[in-house]
């Protein structure tokens, strides 16, 4: 009888291990669809793009599968291209100009909606419409608004007497970039507001009451209470703003197509033209990888700053 019990013990133990392994594998099966989706839609395109960036891929070599390996020549050619260098400057101006006003106005609106007043929810919902609209639709609206012949911008400016003739905003290299920045600001304000508002609402009201007891003014409370406690949220919002703005494409492309005279050609539009207009697939892939590297650096800096904030707190 004792021998039977001793022999059965390993079998029971083995059965438990088998069930434990089955449960562990079950967890992987649950996440397998998400992993496969990420591999097919994110990892594979990046890896394939890296591969294409080191070959001299044109229409001919692509169809005949005879593209020669050129190592980093595509990267050197792209970095030395004056059009690419101009696209970097244009993208930087577009990003900084958009981000400053998006964040400032979004933060001001978040402070406004953090207070209770009649119609708060309705006004907040109306402001979100600009963010919820597809970017192509928003770009089309602003393209018509800035139209030199029948745009509402010229009509309003002429009505108040600021201009005395039509201005062709999107056809002039000096005003086209400003017009696209205005359009992107309008799209990004609700996004900044909706991310900053929960951060403001999470600050305990007792902190402001303590500051008021100590004699702090509203400005001093904002400087010494709101800004320090909002620092992690502000950091996240700025990072997302840089990434989303730096890779903007559809709004600008719908409004100007990158013109006039490449005045609004962002890096994303440069990559698009390189691939689909000039059919220089290798150079376009190299430019796309350079854009990805820049955004990766931004993400690494954000993670470093976040860890620093957590360590300080």
C-alpha cells in the first residue's frame, strides 16, 4: 500500500506541473494576436525599411530585383541634399510654432475648464470637435478658408479694414507656412487641453487653500503649486506634441502639397515625394529612418527626464 502511494505521488506532481505549464502557455496565447499584429504592422515595416535604405532601389532595380548594396551611401546623399536640409528647417519651424501656441492655449483652456461655470461641459465638447475631425477634413476646411479668391479669412480681414485686397495665403511662400501652422494649432489645442485638464483636476484643493492661508496670490499659487505638480503631465504632453507635430503630413499635404517652392515641405512630405514622385525608394527609406531616429532620441530623452522626475520625487 505504501509503495502504491509513493508511486502515485510523482504522477500527481507531474500532473500539477503539466497544468501549470498549460496555464502559462495560455497567457501567451491570449497576447499572441496583439504580438502578431505588432510584428506585421510595426516591426516588419521598420526592418524592411532599414533593408531598403541600404540598397540603391529605383523602379528598374525594384522590378528586376537587381538593386546593388550601397551601405550608407543613401544616408550620405540624403543628408547632403539641400531639399532635405530645408525640410529639416521647415519641420523645426512648423513644430516649434505649432507646439508653443497649442500648449499655451490648451493650458489656458484647461485652467478655464477646471473651474465650474454654466455650459462647461458643452463648450468642452464643442472644442473637441476640432480634434475629432479627420485631419484631411480639417486641412480641406483651412484650404478653403485661406483661399485668396473666396476664403473667409480674406473676407473677415477686409471687413475690419486690415487688408484692402485679396491675399493668396497658400500660393505665397512667405505666408503658406504660417497658414499651415495656424491650421495645425487649431487641431492640436483640444488635444493639449484634454490631456492637461485631468492633471489639473488631480491636484488636491487643500494645496491651494494652504497657499491662500499663507497669503499667496493666484499667480504665486500657479507658479509654486500648479506648475510643480503638473510637471510630469506637461512633460508627457510636450513629448507627444513633438512626436505628433514632427510627423505631421496630411493637413499640410491637403492644404499646400508641400508648396509653393517647397515652402511647406516637411520631412514627411519630403519622404513621400522621394518615394512616390521621384521613385527613389532607397533614398526615401533612408530619410524615413533618419526621421524615426530623431523621434527615438526624443523618446529616450523623455524616459530619462521621467526617471529623473521620479527619483527627485
